C-alpha cells in the first residue's frame, strides 16, 4: 500500500474530529458573552455588533463594505449601517476606494486604533491566562499549524465536487 493512501486514510479518519474542534472554536468565538467580557476588560462601551467590524477594519483596512460583509457573514446593507455607526462614533472614516472610486472603503481613525489597542491588551491578558499551563513548544506548534491552516484555507478553497 502506498504511503499516500495511508496518509489519506488517516486524514479521512481524523477529519470529523478536526471539524468538531473547528465548530467548537467558532461557536465559542461567536458567543456574545465573550465579546462583552472582552469589551468590558478593554474598558470600551461599544455595541457588540460593531466590535468585530472595528477590529477587521483596523486589521485589514482600508476595506470595502462588501468585503467586510462577506468576512462577517452579514448582508451588505446591515454592515453599511454598522460602519456608518462606527463613523459617527469617530472610530472609522469612509472614503472612496483607492482602486475603484465607486467602492466605499472603511479605514481606522486614531480613536479607533486606540480602541483596538485596548482590545488587544485585554485579549492578551485573557490569552495569557488561558495558555498559562501550555508548554512553549505546544503553543508555538499551535500558532504554526493555525497559520498553515488559515493560509491553506485561503489559498486552496474547497474544490467543487
């Protein structure tokens, strides 16, 4: 039997457990109480629905509202209203797109950057507690493998059957 077949068979056997782990992680990350706790720890008074948008604008901006909507799994009009709210709060600015002037892009403001910096500090504090008992080797391996998974998912989208 070829090594590739053994490799493929092992992957097929382990995929359900990987899928369950990913569902658990996504489910936990999407819980409203996690965002509320993070915002409280960061000292921010921000509507919970706006929080992921603010972070994505800071990390990926300037970013079009359509791209932002796709990344958070919401419809364009909802995200457009939410980005307008972030703009009202002085956390983001909107401008014509650099590549396509018809596209409106959101970009972080200094006030928005200060807010995401506070979130990052709170997230770091929470992570240090969560990973306290992990070995450095295990933690580094997790980071390496998560990056590889994210990159492969981005570069090699699932092929149609």
